[in-house]
């Protein structure tokens, strides 16, 4: 018989620390926390191994939360497959990520206080939808195998190719923000529309448009060049924090010099990234206005009395659908689509 030994106190402490890091990663690490995580990973080889296990467990909980609520004759075969088989199936050398609304919604947690009592609701646990049109998939955050974090805007698709010598990401479409785990021996390269962005440990944004690629650097430094080598006779531009560059796709000319931005301009260009919004005794009109500023679908409280409804909540800024459903179940409201981009909130009469 195979008797499993209990985990040592030291390992249990590492497991608790790893779980705490996973939670921090889900809400987004500060620059200081990113540095602390890098030091923690470098301090003990077990740290990285256990952190990978905890990230895997977190993703599995997300999958379960996102499963349909109706009964099915057979369970999801992925959940019954051995972990090693799932890892082989889910991680080919080139992995293409296009995260959809179900997976993204599963990771978005809403806290709403009704009568002073907090309730925690995962999107997958909400009551059956009363909205007739699906909202756009929210932004999605994932942690890569090297510890780097990537935040994807709606509709973004990436392909990943990590080797022993280079960490290569191709932006197929859309916009993504990268917080790169430092590793000077293994550069991190993002390719988009023939433009190459090379970093070691930094945070930057890449947007692939129909006519140009825009690179915005939030922290550290990156080198921007064309993959074709059009800049071979000139040094490739180096962008530092609060700088951006727009590289035309149809023009083979060298990459133009970077533009320096103010803090306000940088914040505006990175404003698409979701974050937790906290409200205490706030009018529903205030909450709706903040969500409307960050999302294509607009919430419209119908009456003056409804606009003054007091709400205490912690909301992920891109989880409009979950917030609407929670309002429906907690405040006897009804949500109706007035157009493809407008939801009217009404009292149930």
C-alpha cells in the first residue's frame, strides 16, 4: 500500500505563500510585488514548482465555476482526465489563446452587500440569465509558465512559443499588456504585424491595428524593431517608461523615434485594463457611470429613485453582466436591452 507522508511544516508554509501569490496575481501585482515575487521564486526551487501547482488548481476552479448549470448525462471528460494528460493536451509547443466569456467570467468575483451582509457571487453561480443578448467577452488575465503576466483586451488572440533561449509571443490580433518576469538569459519577445518588441523584465502594452502597431512602455525598457531588418543600418529605438511609438504596417521605413507621455496620457492609454472597483454607500448612478466609462455596453437606471439606490460593492470593472444579474436577484430589478449597447434597469412592478 502506498502511504503518502504528510507535508512538512516547511512545505505547508510554502504552499500557503504560493496560494497567496496566486490570489495577488489574479487581482494584479504592483511593481513592488512583482519584484518580491521574482526574489521569492529565486530563493528556493520548490517555490516555482508549488506556485505552478497552485496556479493549475486555480484554473481548474475557474473551469468548474464556468461549467453550465444544467444537468448533463455525462460529466466533462476534461475534469476526469489525468492531470498529466490534460497538461499534454493543453500545452503544445505553439499554444494559441483566445479566451472566451465563460472562462473570463468564472474568474470575475463580485462582492455585494445587501442590508450590511456581504454576499460573494461568481459569474458561473448567478441565476439563469434574463438578458437576451450576450455581452462582449471581458478582458482576461493569465500567468505564463515563466511567471510573466499578460492582460488581454476583448477579442485578443496570442500564440506562445517558449524555448530554453527565448520567450516568444505573437500577437495575432487585438491588444495585450505584458508584465515580464525578469530573466536576462532568456529575452521576452513580442511580435505583431512584422514589428518586434524585445524586453528582459518590464511592463509594456502592444496594440495591433489595421494600419499600425502601437507600443506603450509602463515600466523598464524595450527595444522596438521590424522583423524584416529594415533598421539593420540604424540602431533600433529603445523605449523607456512613459514612452510610446506607432509603427506603420505598410511602410518599410525604420521605426520612428518614441514619443514621451505624461502620467495622465499613460494612464489613459492603459485605461482598458480591468481592475477592482470599490463602492461604499454609492448611488447606483455613480456605479453605472464608472462601469459605462470602461465598457462598450452602457447601464441606464430608468428612474430618479433607481439612480439614487445605494449600493455597497466590489466589482471587477469588465464584469458588467455579473453585476447586472446580481442587481436583478438582490434588488428586484429587471434588465432589458434597449439596443445592442444599452441595458435599461427597471424596478419589477
